[in-house]
């Protein structure tokens, strides 16, 4: 059975349970791309025969529109691999620029910092030098396309320590860092963070170990412990037992 038919069968069985499939995710392997392109073409052909509009970007199984998505880590690596030997012409907020891998190599060569402290400590030969880069490792790629690298590159260009054109590459790195974060985070965690921010704004910062507001609670807790081995201290630890 072909991959295309396997996708259709699996999605069909999932739909029978009442669940709705809205997207598929895969890397950019040739087999995956061939299966996805075939599913897209089937939907396009069906829409033409039925005189329906097809905007592209999805295939239809049953009554559901399903959007194929290539996973972000592989896309980021693909961009990095192309940037190794090609310049990238781009436009951000109406401002055009040209990003070059040679700018990142210049930043690495300078090793900016003070004494044994570096502005970009995670930037190594395995991140920058093409012959040493592990092409399949996402970590090395993400650490180059990061806010830290962007700020260091842009700052040195602003100070005249690197060519002014390095600012273009710095802006592109910042763009991809923000883009990667936007698809690589946890929606649930983001909601929890938002709820905590709202609580802090409404009620003030939560109590921390050693906070005066803890003392009444500690006193009440200790008074309720009868012949216990542990006692709560003002710094939030326990005396005579394991810490919290």
C-alpha cells in the first residue's frame, strides 16, 4: 500500500471515531512530498470536475479540509542549508535586505566578549563552519537563528566593528527566531503564563520564601502539627524533615 493510501486510510478511521483531522505534519522527504502533492492534486481535480473553487493548500477527505504542514525544525534547517551557499534577499516592513552566511562567520571569527566571557558563547565551529556543521541537528541551527546571535551581530555592525550590511542578516535571524518560537511553543503553557500575569496585576506578586506574608501561614501550620518531626521555617524549608 502506498503512503498516500495509508494516509487516507488512517485519516478515514480517525474520522469514524468522531474526531476531526485538520492537518498532517511531516518532514520534506521525497516520499512524503510525493504523497502530499498527489493528495492535493486529487482535490484540485475533483474541484475542477464539480466546478468548485479550490484555493490550494489543502486536500479534502470526506467533508474535511486537511492542511499538510512541513514541520518547523526541518524547514529551519532547510533555510540554513540554503543560506550556507546562497544569499537571501528579503523584505521586512518595507525594508529590503540581503542576508549572507559570511556575516555569521565574521561574527564567529571575532569572538566578541571580555576576558573569558563571550557575547555568543554557544556559537562554535559546529554552528558556523560548513564542513563541521551536523546537518541533521536542529539544535545547532536554532542557536544560530536566535535572538542572541541577532543582537550581537546587529550591535557590532551598529558600532562599526562589523560591516554595516551585517544588520540585514541580524534582522533576518531575529525574524526567524520569532517565527520559530511562534510555532514551537506550548499553547497550554502560554495560557498559564497569561493567567499568572493577570493575577499578578490584580493581586500583586505571589509570596516567595522569606516573604513577610508567609509568617502567619507558617505559624498556623506549625500550631496544627502535634508531635511532628518537621517544622516549617520562615524561608520555606522544613526543619527536621525534607525540604519542600
